[in-house]
């Protein structure tokens, strides 16, 4: 069984002892400003620490469960990124076998370049807060072009979501976390256990070349909608999404998200939204690129179209029992005489983005920290340091419960220090009991003294646990 996050926290406090490679033995880990220990960001399959290795900021990723990841897979991925010309789209990653000794066994690690930037949702929130709708529109086009490059290179990430997409300081998009990735060289192997963030993934998604088409459309539709109505961010952003959540992917599509999108009245947003509804069909299976999907024209039979036009409450959703539901829409090639859904034409191919995106906002200084916090490649940083957040919502206490992809975020506990503190408190209580007993003698007061000492111990332990 793989070590858990607490095991790794304890281990990396002594890098000279637990690492095999000399460079890692000299690694300087970023420390929590209060607890003074290395603190990781936690995901579904691994925990990630930030460290300086040979003077270079690095992300060290340690697995907490067995998966399909291996040295062969990561080597093949690295070669694919270079050969297909998409190395600038990802953070470099290298597999290190038997990197760390934990619980008397050796375990592998993935060493990644550290990307100074912001996660996609943090960046979008910044553009919304500054009212930069032009940049939001540019971001939607850039995203579409970015996915086009990846799919043309026959690469699928497997977990496209806000936490795995960064906008670096130059305004470029970068991907991280490649445990669920697909390339032709690994298609014959076992599929990874990573199934992606539920707020972005199709129900029953199959691991393969086109698995990114659905989440890419989810993100594109959200960015397009926000470029028209940035106020939707305050209504729909939960901290674990951009706009859409898993419940939005089920018929009859009457959630708050769909109601707000229907009020935009923009043909391109309506077309992307209708395509997304169609793709939510459990029987739908991606069989091509995002670009080919966006080029699809949606049509409905003429009688149903007239009935739907008379009764629809908003595009694609009609009155119960009368309008044509989404699952009766049929895809038709461009030029089909049928009316496009909501009167929208297929979105034109994305033009090459003109120039880089605006750089992300500068990092802020975390309370109590000596230096400005720097963004974790896996988590957003708002008003505090990166390790305070498991998602992208309001700031959370570093000791509060949190989850990501259903996995608990490692809590900053220090078992070694906690044990010492407990022993000290018990010793103080024992001394207090002895003093009280000496003063009371052998009278009934001795009993009261012992009871008082026990109460002190119990209260101290309870307070200590609350503090943890």
C-alpha cells in the first residue's frame, strides 16, 4: 500500500535521509508559515510539494495510490510532447524510480518544472473582477486554439479542469498532471484510474483519444458565456468549477446555469450550449475534435421545430410534453436545410489568437509569510499561500477539512510535535497533582486534587485536538 500524505510530510522533513539522489537530498522545501513544515497540495492520486532543487523551483509529486503511471509511460509522454511540438503547452515532467524511502520501502516520484502562474479559474475570476470582457473573449478563442493544437498532436490529457490549466506569467496556457493522459504509444496498456473532475467530465466517459472533447467544450462554453455576461461568475462559480457543475449535465436542463445562459441571446453561446446539451446524452460518444464538434449544425424535424418554437421556454428546452427535448435534436452537416438549434449557425473556426493573453495578477503576500506567495501549479492562490486552498473558492483554514476529486486534502498535522506537546501537558498535570496532593495531605482534599489534575489533563488534550 502506498504511503499517505501524512507519511510523506514526515519523510520530506529529513531529505538527507529519505532521498536517494544527491540533488534531492539537498532540496529546500517551502514551509508552512505557521507550522514550519513542508505542506503539500493534495489530489486524487498524489500529493505535491514545492521545493528548490539545485536552486530551481520544482514540483515533487508523490503517489498515494497505485495507478497506471510508470516510468515507461512518462518517458513516452515526454518524447511525444517534443516530437509533436507541444512541449510549450505542458510543464515538463520526469519519472524518478525509487526516489524516496518511506515506511521502510522505496517509492517513485514525478519531478516537474514549477510553473509560475495562476490556475484557470483564478485567472478568469481576475478578468471578471476587472471587467475585462475583451480578454475573456480572447481567452475563449485561445482555449479553442490550444485544444486544437493538442488534439492535432494526438494527445488527450484526461482531466481538463480549472486546477490543471495554468496561465503563466507570459500569458500562455500550460497543462499539468499527466497521470490520466492518452497517446498512441500507451493505448494498449491499462487505463489509468483517474477519471477526471466530475464538474467537467461526461457520464461514463471512456479513456481514449477523444476524451478531452467534452470537457474542452464545457470550458469553452463557460468562457464564451462569461465574455458576454461576466456577472454570471458570481452566481455560478462554486470554487470547484468555472460555470458548469455535474448536475447541469442531466436533462431536462432546467438548472440555474441553463436558465442564465438562455438569457444571453448570443448566437455563438446558444450554439455551443446546444451542442453541450446534445453531448450530455449518456449514449453520446466523442469521436472527433472539439473543432469538428463546433462545426456541427443542429437541426430538428420541421413539425417538431414549429411546435418547439411555439412552446419553448428557452432555447433547447420546451414546455413539458410539447417541445422537442434535447435528445431529439439531430446533428446535420453544414448546409442542411433544417433550421439550426436556436437559429444559430455553427461557430466559425477559431482564428489564430492575436497576441498573448494579459498576464495573471501579481501574487499577494500571505499573512505571516516572509515573502510573496507563489502559485502552486495545482491550486489557486487568492489572499493567502497556495497550500491554504484545495479548490478555488473562498480561503480556507490550513487545518480545515477539504476535498478535491473526492480525495481529502492533507491536513497540516505534525504527529511528532503533537506527541511531545501531549507529553509535556501530562507532565505539567502530574506535577500539579503532586503539589496539590502534598498541600492536601491524606485528607479528603487529596481526592479533590487528583480529580482536579485529571480534569486539567482532559481539558488540555481536548484543546490540543481542537487546535489540530
